[in-house]
C-alpha cells in the first residue's frame, strides 16, 4: 500500500443526479485527484464509497468498514438551491487512519458532514495541516431526505491556531466575510474564495487580493476543493502563501473548463 505524503480525511459521497442515478463526489474526491495530478502520493480515509472511472489507481484509500458514504441531492427551485441529505454517515477517528499514514507531510481535514472531530487537529503535530471546514457548517435532522441548513462554525481558538491553512468559500459562510476575518485572527493563513471574483488571502490577519485566472466555465463543481489541494501542495513546496494562492487559482480555473473531475489539470499542463 502507498504511504501517502498527502493525507485526506473526509467522506467521499454519493450524489443523486437529475435522472435518479448516482455519481461520486465530495471534497476528498476532488482534492485527492488534484494532489495526485500535482505529483503527490495520496491517501484518503473515508466511509465506503464508489470510486469514479477516472480515479488514479495509485491513490490509496482506507475505507471505514462500518460506514457507507453519505448521499446528497441538489434541487434547484425559483427560490434557489435546496440541498437534501438522503443518508448520513459516521464520525472518523484516528483509529480509521492507518498507522503508517499518520506521518504524512500534508494532512487535509475535509469534512462533508462534520465527520472530522476538532480534536483531530492535534493528532498530526509535524504535518502541514489544512482544513476545508464546509462540512462543519451543515445541520440536518431526520427523517430523510432532510434539508441541509447552515450553522455557524465557532471552533475553540486553540483549534484555529493549530490549523496552518483554512480554505473556505464566501458561500460557505453565507457571505459573512466578518466571520472569515475572525478565523484569520487566530489561524495563520485563511483563503476565502469567491469563484470568478478571485479570493482574499489572509496572512496573519492581513488581507491580500488574489485574481481569478480567466476561464470559460462549464462546471464549477469541486473548484474550491481543487483550489484547496493545489494551495496546500504549493505551500508545502515553496513556503510562500501568495505564490501558493496564485498557483491554486490557476489550477481551479482550469478545472471548471470541463465537466467533472476529469478537467483537473496535471502538473505538466500547469507548467506549460
């Protein structure tokens, strides 16, 4: 089994499509493919999930045997998007992470349904620790299918201080930039993405505007997850958050020009 240098902890999902069929999804899926195409050895810890056809065979996966992937559905109404949860899953613990994987250089906590407990930030003291906290901001109640609603995420300050880089979108915080600025007081690096409007990168609380790269958008699904993985990879390579953010913006823009994860570029494409 591959010993990863990029470890993702978070559930891959089953997403209900308009015709009733299913497609694999989730932050862990998009981020894993991005990190692998940028040359990293990748491992994913998740509930049991289907692997997409364009999955890289050398991405190692440790499935939690007692859990099945959560099931999501997006319905579009005149009032906007309604996200439904058809089945939830379980909480991931350090016991779900193979012992040999716990020394990965980069650890990316990628919750989709609050499945990565906050105390996990202390389990990888030597890693570059990144987090995409979208799943910590979701609430739902059975019976299923259940609408997913927003709940603010207010982690203890010591949790924010341990996270080296927090990546979230302005939609994740319901356009409440002040909340992201609060995170940035305690977390060394916070990237607040805005899709085609670029991103704000907070470095020790100081904001820096990051331009979006030009793109012809066909499918924005997963773009924020692609940005996060590319940012962490480049930050590990250079130690320069601004360089990492511009690199990530370029890769995220390229990823939306095709449909699904197949559009995520490879390292050689980026360098060209």
